[in-house]
C-alpha cells in the first residue's frame, strides 16, 4: 500500500488568500504534519512541495501509488462560509477512506459532507480517476473564515492525529497484506534464535516526549488504534528491541497488550533515539 500526500497549489500559485494566510503555505504546513503521523508504520510519501502538480503535470511518475490525499483550504467571498469537505470524482462512490477523512475533520469543523465533482472540474482528480488511483481532495476548512483558521492553527497537529487514527485501520494491519511497510533505517541486526534482538522484563514509567502510537504488536507497521500525547505516561513491564525500535509493553485497560516504540537502536543494540524519558 503506497500512499501519496499532495499539498495543493505552490510553485508561484498562492491559492486562496485570507486572514493573513496563503493557502499554498497552509497546505504544506498540514501535509507535513499528516505525513509525520500517517507515516508511522505506513508507506507515505509527500509529492515535492516545491512543485504544484497542476503545473508540472508530472502524473506519469505517480502511477505506483494506491491512495492519494490532496490537501486544500476552501475560500468564499462570504466570510461566514465555514467547514470541511471531501471532494471525490462523481464517477465513483464515497469509500471508507473518504468517510474516515471527513469524520476526523468533522470533529473540528462544520461537516459539509462528501462533494461529488465533475471530472472535468478538477485537473488532478480527472487524471487520477483515469489512472485508476483512489484519490480525494480534502478542503480542511475555509481560509476566508477567521474562526475556521483559528481552530485550524490551534488544532493542526491533533487534526493530523485524528485523520491518522481513522485511516490506520484501513491502511495498516487490517488491510490486504500485499506490501508490508519496510522497516526504516537503521535496520535491525538479524536476530539469532530469539524472535527479538533483545527482550527483558522491566517495571518502569515511560513519559512520552513525542506523540507515540500504541501498537498491538512490538512491530513496525502493526495495527494501532490510539496514541499517547507528549507529557503522558505509561507503566510498562516489558522491553523489546525489534524492527529497529525499542518497545515498551504493558496491559491496556481493555485487557490486551499494547506496545509503544520509545526510540530506535543501532546494529550494536544500543539506543540511538528516544521519544520518552524513563524512571
Ligand atoms: Zn485550493
């Protein structure tokens, strides 16, 4: 499953302008945030943010993607117009990916619904529909509405998290296991005998310094349904070095085991990165 995120406008086209903001800058701001969160365990790439796909028409290079999400902000001459929309081609029906994106945006903005667009209306939509790639365009909110933009900037990271949590069950563990996400570099040392590079019991408290997703297995790309925010803590009872990450394991409130990556390790099984402090 290869996912592409596209930031709308750019390359000299500012897009809509409102409340002191240029759409092209806002679309890049959010695309980077979404890539950071959705990219946890999934194969997510961002189309070159120095470019505007409408201008470069670089479609042939994008044939291998399965899912495309393009980010925009809406605008209207009426400053009262507000809310989020998901635009899809009228040649297909709304699917669970479209609905997941809309549902997450609808927690923050007035939900204007799925909007069917004539395929002649939107250049990228027309191309990707013809290429058979599942594509939708998110209008996060109205750049012309002062309150929408206030809500956006106060919640941008949480919006990215909520879209990620809504999409993970669709793109991750529960979807067709066609192409498992590759482990990131540095790649873990092949283990001899044991399933994990290192595994031991330890009781401690991990306090997260970054957003950390809870996986159902101590495995990069395993399914996840929620996350810890920076500053939150977990009491863990197990430490596992696997898939390039150092996981802590604990029993969740629902009785199942949860595993959280707290950093990375190198070929000497030494910690190189940390997303938490420990005591
Ligand atoms: Zn736009």
